[in-house]
C-alpha cells in the first residue's frame, strides 16, 4: 500500500485514480501542470515529499528535485525521459540532505521489486 501522504504524478486521471485506490493522498497530471512541483509543494504544505519512485529520469529531473523534502530519498529505476539531465542544481539535493538510489527492474524478480517499493 502507498503511504497516506503520497502524491501520484502521472499523465492521466485514470493512473492517478489507480494510485488513489492504492492509498495515494492525491495526484497531479503533469500534462496539465508541467511545473508539477509547485502543486506538490502546495499539497505538502511546502515540506516536499519523502520518497520519489521515478521511472522517467531525464525530462523530469529538475521538477522531481524541487519536489524533494528534507532527508528524502529518490529511487530512479528507469530512463523513459532520457538519460541526460540538463541544468541540474545538485546543491539543492545536498541542501535537502536527500539521496538518489538507482536500480533497474528489467532482470529483477518480484521479491526484489516488492522490497524496493
């Protein structure tokens, strides 16, 4: 189950509704709100999120960076948005004492995937 304070960022309402059924607090459609970090900050009273599960990487890197809260974790498990990141301010990551974890799921068993989540 997803944590009660989790926020789904997805491309359509159907995906957001699915995450809500799994326990997500709310959701943001990134096609309607390309600068989704501002909405996430509003939803979290400017605290940001504790964990990001990210299959996109490149194209959403800076928006995700803005969404992070203090002492948060960011798990990157795919690169659907490309492998290159432009204009990333890594000092923001350090100031938030956040960490980035990377993995791939392609060759992993279901137990590994459950443990990751």
